């Protein structure tokens, strides 16, 4: 059994900051209680029909858990892409 996690430890707030930086333009962050954020997120997703995150994924992202860093990418010979680079590629692909 392998724990497949990223090479770098990135906290949820930092993830949000990286995504907003890649989106460009004027962006600002509003810090909400997790329960309110999940409610608003699910409401928005129901209105738009675009499911992007589940409440469980939000719980996982905000749990502040840091998993042991086992270099599984070396064992499987996988080139690691940073989170920020992955977001950049996603934003470019979506345009």
C-alpha cells in the first residue's frame, strides 16, 4: 500500500493563493468558517451544475494533516509536477 501524496507540503490557504495568482486579474480572499464555505460551495455547484469539490475533499484539505513523505515517485519513475505548475497548466487548458 502506498500513500500517494505530493512532494511538497502545501496548506489550503497557500493552495488558494496559488490558484488566485494563476487566474490573474484582481482577486481577493475572504476567510470563512469551513461549514459556511462548504454550504456556499455546494449551493454554487448545484446552481451551476459543475461539481468541483465534495465536502469530504474540503475536510481533507483543511485537516492540517501532514503525511509521511515517502518518495514513491522515484520507485515508479514518475516526473513530479509542482502544485503551482499543475494549476498553471489547468488554467491554460481551461481557457
